[in-house]
């Protein structure tokens, strides 16, 4: 079995995730239709009361940074756009499981989303809301490994403790791939746009991203900063090194990095006060 086939076989097991509601599949089809309106999507999401409540809470959370309270799904869709709302629906559906199965991963992912939004706005990167959504989903591959491959996941955790290696290094040793590649394939399975799937797949290797390198670099930097801030974890205790390619892509050598870090840290103080439930 080739590497690509191996990853596909893993992501196919996403069907075992019990928190993905049927509304997500319907939403995916509707988003692709040129005739669908925000009102149509709003009606679909609102048909699931629990999901719609979580979507509204996410949209009103710190990392989107909208000044006024958003009280309707249709309003949220108009502000965020179809593709972002699709990612938000998936996030709201999947992160219940993340909270239950991987302690700290939800807080880590939310903090990354907030920091990615801060960086995007400071650097004037277009569509910061979409960059935040990509950051929110960047470790989704870890959920797949945990839920669909529990035996292998336990071996990964054991290896991290025994050899003091990173989560990604342990994944590659145990399952022959890692969560970023699994997450990228999963985004493709969910028909997410490349503006979300590429940052997910390449957030550990921004130098290899085929396009949207600025978004990938933002997620890569946000992940490292959140680790440095010691806000929960992605499964290991290490702070990843920010690659020079990411600094160059974002022009960070000419920026006041200390000021950016202070702003990011202030923004993520909101994380402890924000939960989906």
C-alpha cells in the first residue's frame, strides 16, 4: 500500500466519529451549488439546535473579533462566507470529541485560531477569519488518530514519553505518516477549500506549501507561539522551531515581533473563558 493509499484508508475511518451530524453532508452539497443563499444555509444549520448554538458561539468568540453580537446563523454566513461557515460547522461538530478524547487539544486549537487571527490582522493578510478557521482545524488529524486508531495512538503516547520525541516524530515511527498529512486528506474528504486544507496539511512544513504560503506561515507561527505560551498542548511538551521560510514569507524580520507577541498573548487570555459547551 502506497503512502497516499495508507493515509486515505485512515481518513476513511472518519465515519467512526459519532459527532459529525448529517447536516454536515447536506451543507457540503449546498455550499457547492451556485443557487444556494445564506438564508438556505441558515435554515439547514438552524434545524440542528445544538449545532446552531455552537456555531453562533464560535462566531461570537474572540478569534473572529466582530464588534457586535451576531444573533442569527444567516448573519454569520453573510459575514464569514460559505467556505468559512462550512469550516466552523465542522469545527463545532468535531471539537466536542476533541474535548472528550484529548485533554488540552481544544484549548490549544482555539488559542492557535485566536493568535492566527491577530497575526493576520497585524500583517494585513486577507480574510483573517478564514485563516483563523484553518488554525482551528490544524490538528484535526490528531483526532482521527485518537478515535480511529486507539491502539496506535497509545503507542504514539508511549513513544513520546519513552524517547522524549515530538508527537509528529512518534506518529511517523508508529503509523508511517503524521497528523498534518492525515488532516489534509481529511479536509479533502470533507471537500473543504484549499485555502483551509493547505494550511492544515503544511503547518509543520511551510516551505513545501504549493500555494497560499502566507496563510500556512501564519498557522505555523501561531502554533509555535501558543506552545511557547504553554497553553495546554498538542500532545507533547516541545515548542516547535519557527522555520526561516515562515519569517521570510511574513516579512517578520522587519516587524516589531515583541509587540506582536504581546498582542497575541493578550488576545488568548480569552481562551480560558471560552468553551463550546
